[in-house]
C-alpha cells in the first residue's frame, strides 16, 4: 500500500513540475504535494500523519496551508479543521491526526497564494484510517495546467458513497 501512495505522491509532484514553465518565477498558481510517510528521524516532523509541500514552479515556498477533515461517523457528517505546523524545511508543513479514528474521512488540504490562487490536494482515507489515495486536481487555463477547484459537494457525495459501500461490507 505504501508503495502505491509514494507513486501517487511522486506522480503529483512530477506532473506539477512538468506543467510549470521553466523561467516563470513570479506569476502562476501555487502547487501542492503530499509526502508519506513523514520522516520519523526529523524532530520537526516526528508524529506527523503526513507532510504537505507547497511550491511554485519547483521552488519550495511557504504558502499558507489550511484544510479540513471531512467525514461521516456513525451516519453523521462531520468537519474538523486541520492544524499544520512548520518543519525545518522551506514550504513543508506537518499534519498530525486531529480527526477521529472511526468513520469515513477525506482530507481537503489547500496551499493558498491569494484569494484566487490556491492548490488543493484531496487525501482519501481507507477503512483502516490509512491513506488510500491522493489527488491533486488540475485544469487547463490558457497554455498552463493549473490547480482545479474542488467543490465540497463533490467531496460530500464521494464520502457518502464510500461510507455506504463500507456499511454494506460489514
């Protein structure tokens, strides 16, 4: 399982780097990637569930990182604000688990450059609470591939479908 998640993380990072024009240093959207697992030997990341990298055209940038854990626990919809801490590396934030272990959860993590420029990573957790998938949605804007917005309605629908599937398996 960890190998496929690392592959997803590397794929998200590689697609972001390939989509960025080589000489653009100021204009353009932020990018985001997820690192799993967090390095247990780095004091600033010890105990982190995962690490969030924010960057601009391959350059680490300390954008504001925010997010929520969107879940369904015992049939009830819940939303928990995620808390990120800075690490010893530029543009890298550590996320510790603040949501409940039971239930079906999706983490919606955003790197904010400004009100109109943000990158979103969607991290779906499996029934064991471990990362099942990582997505960094993109779209075309002119000649650039840029982060795509994520609608909370889509997150809610996907959560309900996953929770229903897990309930049928039980």
